[in-house]
C-alpha cells in the first residue's frame, strides 16, 4: 500500500530505504544515558521530597505548584524505561532490563510484561487483522455499523475523552498492570508482574512509614494519575491522527505502517524534553533501537522527515474526535462523519 500523498513524503522516502539509512543512529552512549537518567531521576526525588515536606508543613500550594513538572519527570522516567524495553538506552541487554525493571517500580509498570505487549504493538501497528494487544482499540466504520446497540454504546463510552484520558489511565496503571492480561499463561510475565507488585507495596510501605500515610497519598497518587493521563494522551496522538495508516494483513507492510502510521508530534522544546522526544514517533517506529536522545539528530540530518505525519500541539487536540477507521476513504473519522459515511456506496 503506497503512503498517502497528504503525508508530504518526498519521492525518495520509501520506508525500507529510510530504515537502512537510519540504522547508523542505533548506537547508544553509556555516558550520555547515565546523564539522561540522573538529570531525570535526581530532580524527581528532590521534587517528591519537597512536595511531601510541603504537605507536612501545611503548604499545600507548593505541592500543587510542583505537581505538573514532577509528573513530567515521571513521564520522562517512563520514556527511559520505554527505551530500555527496546534495548536502545544502554549498549548491553542486562543494563537495559534491570534499569527498566527498577524504573517500573516508580512508573507502576511491570517491565517484562509491558516490554512484550509493546513489542506486539510495534510488530502489528496499522494491521487491521492484528488489533487488540498494546494498542488503542479502534473499530472500522463497517464493524461499528454492523455492531449491536450495546457494542456501539461500549465503544462510544470507551472513546469518550473523560474515560480515555481520565478513568482509563487510572485503571490501566493502578489496576490492569497488576496482572499480565493477554499473557496469563506465561510464567515469566506472572513473575515479572508479581515481583513489581510486591516491590511497589514494600516501597510504598516504607515511604508511608517515613512520611506518613496522607502525605504519601496526597503526593504520589496525583503524580501517578497526571503522568498516566499524559502518557495515554501521547500514545493516543502518536497513532490516532487523521492521516495515519491502517490496512488489512494482505496489503500491510511493517515499515510503511511504522513510518506513515505514526505521527511526528512536533511539541515545544520543554515538552520535547519531558517526553524524551517520543513525539518523533514515526522515526521511532521505523527504527526502534535509536536512543531517544539521538532522534533530534535524525531530523537535523534528514529534515525531509519532519513533515511526515507532522502534528503541532494545537492541531493534536482535534485528534480526540477521530474514532473510526473508514476503509473506503482510508482515514480516521469522527462519529459526526457517520451520516456522510452511511451515504457512501462503500459505507
């Protein structure tokens, strides 16, 4: 399936060729990775302590003032964990895996289980015949129209922004990640998930003993909720945009789906830092072993990649209305577009 012309991809931008060109960026630097980890982890610990002390002293306003930037640091820690899962943060696998497992305690994410489901997401993104693991549930227009009243209602509720970015992230990180759903028969993922759960419980107990129950709850729970919502929003915008690409297995191509089915979420500089350049998602999906701190190098060296699937911050808010894949028009549409779609001969 040829890339859509509205992605403004240059004629030479064949996904397989880009993948070969970009492999040279896959070499991580141990020193740079340690620095990136420290400039994220140490400010997080310091901010967390200040927030707890502020709560204990009755300065709730100070804790509230630090909520957003500290939640941003949690998001960045998750993105470092994400790079570890791709084997892209450190040169060695053991360093990646153990860093990812430790960070999983802070992000409430069982590393080995998440790494596996995320690998499935990368291997199947944009494939209409392989939906269901590690992705945002997306129905085609035909599936929605053929569904029962209750199926449509469930889907509308699931796609409601208050649930998708409010209740959904809370459920995902606080409850769903406590069991290895989708991989329940695999012992290794039970071990990973239960070990993460036990370590989270032990760490939380120690912090409650040191700080007090309510200061811990009033600081850590809001941090997790805000960071989880931000993380789900990023994941959503990276694939749920109007010019994304979906196709059936017989015409699906992994490289095309990675490059043209993922957005370039062109965020302001400070947000690029907090999100560890995950907005350069089309490049990441094409070559997932590029460390996040080398993604800007790719865009600097190949500026023609900037316009593929490019979304500005203000444009991204419009993605919330896109909920159904219209196979006839090869684009995501909103519920409001249903009336027009029903009138189409292919609807």
